[in-house]
C-alpha cells in the first residue's frame, strides 16, 4: 500500500472555493480503482493550509489516477488557488504492527469490555458513511475480518490481521 500526502497552502479567501472543489470530487476520487482511503486535514496553526491523505493499492494506481480525466479537472482548478507550490510525497507504513503498540489482544479486549461501550456498529459511523469514506466492498471485508478474528479468539488462538 502507498500512502500519499499532499500539503497545499491557499490564499485565505480561496479556501471556500477549494473546499467546494474537494466536496464535489471526494466521492469520485474514492471510487477510482486502487484508492482505498481519502481524507482532508487542516493545519492546526495555519488554517488556510490543508493536506490530503490518501491510501493507494500501488504507485501504479496513484499514477493511473493522476493520468485520469478526473485528476485533469480537479488538480488544475485546485492548483490555481495556491499561494505557494504544493508539497507532495508518498510513504509506506512501517509501524504499528499487529497488535497495535505494545498492548496484547487480551488486554485490548479487557479494556474494551471495561469501557461498557455500545455495540461496535454504533461507535462512530453508519454503514452509509463508511461506504462513502472507503472503497467499495471495504465494509464487507472488514466484517469478514472481524468474524474471522472472533472465530480465532473463541478457539484461544491469536488471530493475525
């Protein structure tokens, strides 16, 4: 998987125009083959600076998007709003590995139980919101993974992601 970060600084009066461009194109970008995830960040200290954070199956998938008609519409319109050149880079995730950090699966399960949280489906997002945020089929894959994890945990095995 390839993680792509693009940092963009806009003229303050151009931020609403950029946000409109992003809102109008984000769902289309998420549907591009190879795009697994897309979100927008705002700099905590410079409110007219934003970053896109996206996950791609490969550099080839990202480059196919960059050669697409969609990118050919979105990027020039966005770039015209910059007050300085964008900074873009791609990275690969190194850590965390499974289990996350130094906590064991048993400790995580214990902590979750002790929190007395509602059912997992109601934590943060509806199915519709997850389907909008992630690539098609992601939610079904996630549910299958949880089911496999639960089966392994009930057999006292340590499931792997």
